[in-house]
C-alpha cells in the first residue's frame, strides 16, 4: 500500500505504533526516485520512505 498523505506522516515515528526507535537501511535509487527501507525496533513493522527530486542547487562550477 502506498500512502501519499504527507500531511499526517512524521518521518521520525513508526507509522504503525508511533515509536521513535527505528533502523534505517541503505538507500536505493533509480532514474526517477529513491527509497529507504525502515524497520521499527519496537513492533517490527517495515516500510519505505520514498524520495523524489524537487529541484537542485548549484554549489560551484568547474570554471572556479
């Protein structure tokens, strides 16, 4: 089930039990988005945080 209701999602809390104790695993990505699997250390729930590129910020150029 994909949940897109970001108005109530707190990325610091387990969406199942509300615990702050979780373990984030290595992030993965493809050409369109990135995701990170998370496991709750309290109730063993598993979910993925999903990420999309919303823009970029230039931090320098090779001409400098």
